[in-house]
């Protein structure tokens, strides 16, 4: 890939403005491959050069892909006036401009969220046409019924938005099920169960595509995805892995 100006790369990679970046560089706070660099127009390669700001290494990537275990009480947005967002929880070394969650979970829903600055990837995994499955654990306030499973497999009418695509409902216990969706309407699972008069007490996303939530991530933690995981994320199948139950949760 073509080398680019140090100040441009740094501003794209961080939450600093171009002006702040120039200032940091001129003050000698930035090193390239271990040596201080005071020229904002120094050309660097995204792939090979090692950049540190005030001694902290910067992850140099054109795009970044993070998997987060979203806790309850946090909104799936880049910014919010009154609530913490998933992007607020991203630790400083991984933070950069333009991060957003690929798809929305409700404030009380927990589990897997992908945070990125790559709009194309987000579209590929969210578009109903790409058929990427998203799997959720849902705990109900009543018993699961065969009628629900049959209805989910046909599609549930959700008013003006029309009927949902066929979804899978696999019971794990009398009131606990795995639900697989291939689209993402507003409050979709809650509204699908509400069609049968059922309330959802807890909802937790366990996978997207063939990629399962990393069970070592505590609620609120995130980590970068590696390239093979990015491939899994875009697959039309669900993960091969057996148990979707999260280890640290309270009432599952
Ligand atoms: N369906 C819902 O109802 N809520 C979510 O957060 C995700 C899917």
C-alpha cells in the first residue's frame, strides 16, 4: 500500500485532530521505528512501520475490527447524550476516529458486538441479503411452546415492517432458547415473542456468522479480531462450537 503522511495516518488512527497530531509530532512525542520524528509530512507505511506516541505503540491498521462483550446498561451507538456507549468502553490504545457498532443491541441486551470503522464490512454482515446469522440466548417470562418454534420458522408479522424472515428457535430449557436471525429489525426478538404474549427477561448475543463471542471477555471488555475471525464473521453458517452459555452471567 502507498506510504502516507505521518500526521494523516495518526489522525485517522486516533481520536486526535490533525492539529493536535502536528503539535505532538513537533514536540518530539512521536517515534517511528524507535526514533523520534518531528516532521508531520514524513511518509510511513501502514503495514510495516512501528509508531509510538508518548511511548505507547499505536495499532496501525487501515480499519480496525473489535469484538466486545457488551454489558447491560450501555447503548450500541458511537455517541449518546445521557448513557455510556460501547465506543466509550473501547480502551485508548484501540480507539480511533469513526468507530461505530456494526448493528444495534438494545440497552439491556448483552453479548457480542462488533465495533469497527469499516462501513463496508458492517453492511456485509448486517444486510438481510447477506444472510449472516446472528444467534441469541433468550430467557422468557413463561414456557416456550411448539407454536412459537413453528411461527418463528415461518416468519412473524411485525406490523408495518412486514413479516420477519424465517428464524430458528431451539429450546435449551423450558424457558430458555437459542434464536437465530438473519436480519435485524428494531427490538426484533422481543417483538417476535410478544406476538405470543411472551416477555423476554434476558437477551444475550452469542455469535455472528460463524464467529462465537470470546468467552474470556468479561462484560465491557473487547479485543481486536484476527484475519481468520473476520472471515468467520461473514459466513452464512453458525459456529461449530457446542455450548453458547456465557460463563459469568447471573441467572442463566
Ligand atoms: N432483538 C431484540 O429484541 N433486541 C436486541 O437487542 C436484539 C435482537
